[in-house]
């Protein structure tokens, strides 16, 4: 991060609405030399997420008053770009299901760290975990109405994404945090979401092959809201199946037809946007939008 970016971080240091910001040990921070020692001075670091593909390190911090926060620090240049993109996204999109970046502060060597509220739940990412105790396995065993509520929450959040002129990039099961006690889903790590439409300048976008649309693999392709429709269709397909092979669809034939249209290879054959997709999904579900 250059000096301008650091100045932006300082300027943004107070761009949150926390009523105790002026004295809050995290929300009033402007610049620190090192993140982890600073966090250990102000509270208990109860979780460290150190081995992240993203180039970020995350910390769960419990303050003396019992408040829990998540602090995410960029440790590489690409990770800093991602955090900057995420900061811009969270300034434009607010939704109860999307865990917000509420504050950021500069780190001594020219990077930033973001502060987010801690949310209870388990990550549904299946990559390293399988078997009956895996969060995704347990999620797929929940009653269908419970799963449908979670799906509807994810779709509702993306109505807000669409309304803000943003498109989904790198949405996959690792973005789903599910609280089994509270039956609530939260979306995390939407750091690659960005304004759209745009033309893909790389060979491919970041993301999971299980979720990505065909155009996300083609340099020069247009990435727009119909790409988001595809990714959401894939998310619904995977969340509402009893297994990983996609042979145990738990929804209705009408719902499956909506998913199949959302995930067609040709973007022009999909729904024109998230709003149209969600309306068709809710109609098939018997829920009026």
C-alpha cells in the first residue's frame, strides 16, 4: 500500500457507526506497528486463522467486556488489493446476512487490517473435511424447510449486491458460515466482489470450479449480473442436495428447473438478473417475493 492508501486508511479509521468508537480499543485504532501483539494487548486472541490461501491472516479477539471481533490482516500485496476491494464493496453493500467490514487501520509497513464483528457459526467449506461430522454434511441433513430458509437468506443478500451494481466473484461454500444453534447463515469473505459488468483481463477469475460460470474461465469475456445468477444457481444446487455427487436433489422439480435455467452455459439463456432469478425461485417454492 502506498502513502495515499495509508492516508485513505487513516481517513477511513472513523468511518463506522459504533457508538463507543472514540474509546474502543479496535474501532478507534488508526495505525499499529504489528497486528497480533496489538490485539493481545487489548484482549484475548482466541482463534488464529494463519494458513489462508488468500494471503490474509485472521484473528478472533475477545475484549474484556466480552465483545468478540474478527480482525483480518493482509500479509501480501495481492491480499492487500483484495482487502481494498472488500473495503470498497462493504461501503456499497449492507445486508444483515453479509458480515461487514466496519473499520480498518493502517499497519506499520504500509498494509491495512480490517475489523469485522465476530459471528457464531461453522464454515461449510468441504474441501478439507468430509464424513458425518463435517459442517456441510450436517447442513445437508437438516430439514428441507430449514435449508430453504438459509438459501433464501443467501439470495436476499444478493438482491442487495445487485442493487448496488456489484457482481459476485469467488462465491463458494467457504463463504457460508452457518450457525446450527440459531439456524442462521452469514456470508463472509466476499473480498473479490466488485462493480460490474467488466471484461475479464486474466485467464480466469478466482473461484471454485464447482461454482464458476463458463465465462469466468475466458479472457475477454464479459462478467455481469448473469454470471452472478449462474454462481447463485450453483450454490442453491449444492446446498439443497443430500450429497456431493448432485444425485440427491431435495427440492421440487419446479425448483430444479429454475436452477437449471440459472446455470445454463450461454449467459443469454439464464435469468437476466438476480431479481428475476429470485422471483422465479420463490414462485417455485411457493413463497411470494
